[in-house]
C-alpha cells in the first residue's frame, strides 16, 4: 500500500491537465506540469501537495474570483465527462482553492462549495468561513440541511462539527453549539446512513465540551427508530469510553453483580514491535441476563514520564445469568507512523460497564 501523498503523481497531473486544456482559456499543459512537479514537490507531504496544487492552479485562473468559481464548475463538469469518479481524495485542492482565495467573497464561495461538495467533500474548506462569518453561515448551513443532494446535507452537518479531525476547531461552536442543533434535528432521520453518521460524529464532538446537551438529545431521540437509536449510541461513544455516570445509567450499564477474576498479562516485558497478550474471566453473578460493555485501557508512557490512557473496546453484548466467560485479547505495539512508543513501565486495565475493575503493569522494552 502506497503513501497517501503519492496519489499526486505525474500520471494524475497529466490526466488533470488534459481536462484543464478543455476548460481553461490559454491553458498550457506543459507549463502546468513543470510548475506542479518542481524540485520541491517530491519532498512534500500530502497536505503540502494539496496546497501546492492549489497554488499552481491559481496561476492559470482569472484574477476575478467570481469568474474562477464559474471555471471551477466547468472543470468539475468536464472531469465527470472525462470519467473521473466523484469523492476522490485527490481532488481536495478544488475546495481548498475556494478556502484559499475566496474568503472575501462570501456568496460566490459558499455557492461554489455547495456545488463542489457534490463532487469532492468540502468540510475542511468551510472552516475558515465559519471562523469569519459565524452565524450568517450557520443560517445558510441550516438551509443546506434540507438540500435534495445527500452530499450537501452531510456537508451541513460535517462542516459545522466543533472539533472536526484534521480541520480547524471552531471556538464559538465549542462554547455554544446551539446553532448546530437545528441542523442535526433536520438530519436525524435522513435516509442516507452517510448523513446520519455525520450527525453522530457532530454530536460526539459536542460531548467533549457540552456533554449535558447530548445526553438530553439522547433522551429525547431514544426510541424514535432504530436509525436514530444508532445515531445517539455512536454519538455517546466518548462518554461511554470515559465512564460518564449519567450516560452509563441511561444505557443501563451498571456494575452490580458483575466482576472479573484471573486477570493476567502473559509477559511482564515485551519488545516494541510485538503484541501484548492478556486474559481475564468475566463474571455475571446476577440472576438475570446482563448487557455488558467490555473495554480495556492502555496507559501509554509519554516522553515526559507521565501516563496517558487510551480506551479500546472488546465487546458489548448480553451475558446469561451466572456466566463466567474467559476473554483473551492481544494489543499490538507494532511501529506505526502515527504513534511513538517509549520504553518503560506501562499499565493495562480492564473496564466493565465503564468501571475500572483491575489494573496491572507491564514493561515495554
């Protein structure tokens, strides 16, 4: 599997240049290729290549931004005609063009993003506009939530997430998400699972700063339908992982008559690159069947010597009265680019319905 940055390569740019030749006046394909594949290009990471492509495209666009948005629509129409599929990550530079050069032109920019998101997801590009235009844009996004195209409806929800991963956070929406809620209300029974999942992710963002709001929504939406029940369950995942008492109670996840025994970490020392195996026995000593959420927390050693916990889900299902079930799991410490491991003492704990029931040390070496 190649690196994500390698979706930008000579083959792609030649194909894209062929489309631009049909849409941009006085476009010179060879000049475009030379500019985009300059000496610095091969040292760039993915986001840098996105921004670089945006800037090179700008060389060939009109200085009048409104005319540029018209040409971008023509480019997308031609890309479709040339056989390019929708929602290809490689075209992220198109909405980035709007975010980079259109911040002063609200109307044309938002119209263009609504058009573009039906071809390539544009939730990252809307963030600078939210920071600048705030409630004006939220009112327009409420209208987008009723759009006939499901990509635009998802854009309304995904774009206004207070803490969109890899995107700029929106401090005003973190403090007060009230303008988001009507959008989510419109979309809670959307026929598209793609849209409903975005609603859940937006609510999960809100739990980080305003958990009480999401808990009230969960109470209000519960039982409206299986799709809405799935939204609130996914929306409350961070609260469940953190063992928030009210949401555990809401889902009936108490620990009365539940416990574990024979918790074991197979090797007290493991080398980076290997997997840690552990086991325990779950006990349901109740006289009735119990629905149980099982998780474990790895307390990773940080560079400053402190520990930081990360919760991993094992299962969530019913166990019969009197059950004793042995659980065996492995936790990988394989080297990956997004995680740095530090040698030294770590901890691992077992959680039953949000409550930590056992903890043990192990050494990463």
